[in-house]
C-alpha cells in the first residue's frame, strides 16, 4: 500500500475519533502531521469529500467501491490490486483503496 493511501486511511480513522469528542492538542498535532505529509491536492479533495460523506475513503470490495457499491472500471480495479495507488470512484468521487482482501 502506498504512503498516500495509508495516510488517507489514518486521517479518516483519526477524524472519526475526533468527531466523537473534543480533540486534545496532541490529537490535533497528530492530524496536522498527517496532513502535512500528503500532497495538497489530495488533502483538499479529502476535506471536500469529508463534508459530503462520513467516510471519504472506501475499500475496494469485490471490484466495487464500498462507499457507493458501484463497480469500478476494470483498469482502475486492476491498478488498485497491483500497485496500491490511490484511485477515485467514478460514481461517488471517494478515494478507493485495496487492502488485499
């Protein structure tokens, strides 16, 4: 799994935790460090998606986006399985990743 994908997953997990309680300064600092390690275009897209969806990052399950359940193009699904790159669902716009299952 590429670093951007891993960071997106970490960011989503941290945001889910922070959404349930008031964040501590350490948690906010951890979020800032994750965000600073990612390209600006990925962060800005993530933030826009976060306003629209509770989970802006979804797994590839059976060739489909776990968020909207629409099948990805065969070429995009294949790239996810082989190189772990970040892909975008053509239907809902979420980041999609493959975790080997």
